[in-house]
C-alpha cells in the first residue's frame, strides 16, 4: 500500500496555491491503489509534532512502513513521476527514531497536545472568565509541576517494577549457574579422588612385584650357594680320599 500525505495550514499562501494541484493528483492516482490525504495542522497540532513539520506544505510518501519526505517539484507531473518512475527510491527513508510512528515522535505529539490544552485553558480563563494573566500563569505553573511530579512518580514505579522482575530473572539464572558449577566441582573432586586411589594402588602392585622378584632372586642365590657348598664338600672329600690313598701307597712301599 502506498500513501501520500500533505500537511498544510489555512494561513499558508503556498499551501493554498498547492491545494488544487494536490486535488488533481489525488484524482489521478485514485485508481492505482494509492491513498492521498491532507491534514490541517491548525486543527491537529499534535500531528505537526509527530511529523516534525518545519515547512509548509510538507509532503510525505509512505511505502511498506517507511516514511520519505518528498523534496521534488510541487507540480502534478512531478508527483505522478515520483510514483510511476519510482523516483521515491532515490529518496532516503527517515530513520527509525525520527519517523512519525516512532516512540520519540509519539512523545513529541503528546507534548504538542499538552501545549494545546494549556493554550485552550488560558484562552478560556482569560477571555471568558476574565481572570488576570498572572493568576492564570501561577495556576498553570502549579498544574504543570503537579503533572510532572505525577508522571515522574509513575515512571519511577514502572522502572522499579521492571527492574525487580529483571533482577529476579537474573538471580534465578545465577542460582542455576552456581548449582551447575557446584555439580561440576563435585564431579571434578570425585575424579581427582579416583585418580589418587588408582595412583596409590599402582605403586603397591609394583612393590609386590618387586618383592616377588627379589625373593625369587634370593632363592636362586640360596640355591646357588647350596650348590657351591656341595661342590666344595665334594672336592674336599675327594682330596681326603686322595690323601688317604697316597698314605696307603707310602706305607706299603715302606713295608717292602
């Protein structure tokens, strides 16, 4: 959907000159699914703040939610070509924070509404009731302070409520994170204890193996010692037998 909007004022001579051109443009594009509108900012001053009107007439082109300020010629052909030749693509759209549908422009519109209310109140009290200007200013000043205090109080309450909800969400998340960290630390502690137990067990097995090997080596040494001892005894017996034999031979020789 395409929309064209024209902001004008009845006291603006340029707006009055442009009024028939805008009417012809509306009739020319009525069959092309293009909406054309015109707004008197004197009757709707809040729209002047919302659309940030700084010159008259101000023409807006809206397509797919993007606002563009028309800066071309104020002629029927130029307006037609802006749509037919897609000249609107050459115009940069307004930024999201300055667009008429943004939150900031909505606040600006509210400020314009409040100023209009104050102006109407002053006109009513001064012209119809004849109140003096200084008294009206004092009353309006007190009213502005009270309204500002009320708005500030409501804002503080809303901010506190939002912050309380956010802090609860973060505290729950922190609690879950801490619980997860505790579980992880417990698992790490159990793993370290298991590793320590396995480390303590492996040297014991190694010591047992070493003791077995040492005992086997001792037994082999004992057996070797026994073998050596038996060999020595056997040699000694053989030597004694040889000696006895030699003595017997000598005695026989002497007897002869």
